[in-house]
């Protein structure tokens, strides 16, 4: 039986999949209900809408590393279950405040859930390290990536439909219900194997600051982990630079109206879902390092091709190829990190890497307009493509060493 199919027979994987489906349903219903509700209440005020993004992304920088530290201290299963329950409770609080007439409380739902996610995500990686064999890490990651890619397509449609059909109050109740179901699914996950290794924060000798310093040192002295983190960062820069500029490909390079933007987003969505499925089926046969290498090269070349293309079919093809191999980048990178990180440091390593990529992407998005004014669109896309190729160069030493961890420190 193929390893990819056998993975689905793993009780832990099934529980995690069910939990993530419920959690993603809640997140997308909440996100688009909040967006549409705020637009309706403020008559499309740009500042109010931007505050949604602040509530969603701000906690990544403030709590990601701290959440990683506590993920290494606490029992991972209990941490995720409590995070889901607290998220559900926070949404109920917002619902009650909304019923009392305080509409601005909807920002609290996004903020609270985002903060709790910074504790749940590294704990999820720790559970993967415990319950999934090292050689199956890329298969498990590809399965989750496929799920996330699917929700990137259907999530906005579902969230908009729920809000338009039933309104904000029902959307919040559904969101809370989904988080509760996610927590219940996680109860099927086996108990933490050796609970004595998870330290009680009340009696642990090392301070939080000490644990944070140890996490940074761990990534710094293990050169393969450092290369993978830097690779992740430059990929974030490349993605961020071109994220706001898609409409200009249509209007400037193709000479079409902005309404034709859908014709380059459709192949991207199809490619992302297809890429996730294909990577899942092939993950057991292709080493994570090769997945990462192939994804970086194809994405870099595809982005360069996007900037040069002046015909619709070539632009659509480039979008499809980029999306097709994009899951390979995240799956390969994350699988390598899982393989090369000790159990005791998984949370902190995850907590360090997440803000690196997100921060790089947001900074690049903020600079993309200035770059567009200072140089041609082709040059901006060329710069983004170079970022991906630079990431490939960074991981070449790691690939030459056979994707082994640096243990000589």
C-alpha cells in the first residue's frame, strides 16, 4: 500500500485532519463575516478595515516566539484543546457584546483567536514530531497543505455566503461551534507519551527569557536550520513584493481591463489544489530537500516569466506552474525542519520561523508600491524571482550534505 494512503490510516492524522477542517471552517466564516460586517457598519472605512489585518497579523510578531516557548514547556495536546475552547468562548463573548449593541467588539474575536493560534501552532508541530515517523513528515505536511489550499479557494465563498444568508450573529455562533468541534476531534489524539518531559512552568528552573535565548541559540548554531529559516524569509520577501501587483499584470503587461484579473487567479487556484494533491501522492518517493529545491526553481522561473509575459495564455500558464509547485516549498521546508529539530525545541524553532516569513512578506508588501513607482513591473517581478533563486542558493549546502542535521556543534 502506498505510504501516502497508509498515512490516512494513522489515527492521529485522521484526528488532526478532522480538527483542522472544523477549525478552518470557523476561521474562514469568522474572517469574512467580520470583514463584511465592518465594511457595512463603517461604510467601507479604510482605517477600520485595516484594523482587521492588524488584529490578525499583529499577534504573530508579539506572541509567536512566546507561544513557541510555552509549546516546549506545556503538554501539546492539552495546549491545542484549550486554545480551541478559549477561542470558542471568546467568540461567544463577542456575540453577547454584539447583542448588547457594541459592534466594535468583532475586532476582539479576530485578535483573541490570532493570539491563541500562536500557542496552538507550535504545539501542533510538536504533536507531529511525536506521532508521525520522520520519513513520513513530508507526507503529513503535504496533507495539511492540501487542506489549507482547498480552504483558500472555498473559504472566502463559504464565509461570504454564511454572512449574506444569516448575518453576523449566526456566523459567530457557527464559528464558536466549529472551534468546539475542533477541540472534540483533538480528544481522539493519543495522550502525550511521556508527560514527565513536559515541564510544569510553576516549578521549571529556567526562566522564559532563558528558554527564548536557548531557542535562538539552537537555530543559530545549527547551520541547516539557519539556512532553512533564511530561505523561508527570502521566500516571504518574494511573495510579498508581487502580492499586491497582480492587477497591474492584467492592465499593463496584457493591456486588459482590471475585470480580467479572474483569468489569472483561476489557474492559480487550480494549480495550488492540484499541487497539494500531487505532492501528497509523491511525498513518500521524493526527499523533502528535492521538493524544496524543485519548488524554488520553478517558482523563481515562473515569476520571472510572469513579469516578461505579454500574452494571456503564457501568464495563465505561469500562474498555474507557480501554484503547482508552491506547496512543495512549504512542505519540503517544514519537513526538513521537523527532521532536523529535536523534540524539546520544536515549539521555539516554529515560533522563530513564523514571524520571520510573515514579517518579510508584510514588509515587502508595504514596499511593493514604492518599487513599482521606482522601476518597471518586469523589474519588480524579476526581483521577486531572484528572491526564490536566492533561497535555492542558500539551501544548496544542506542538499549536498544529504539533508542531514548539523550535529557537529
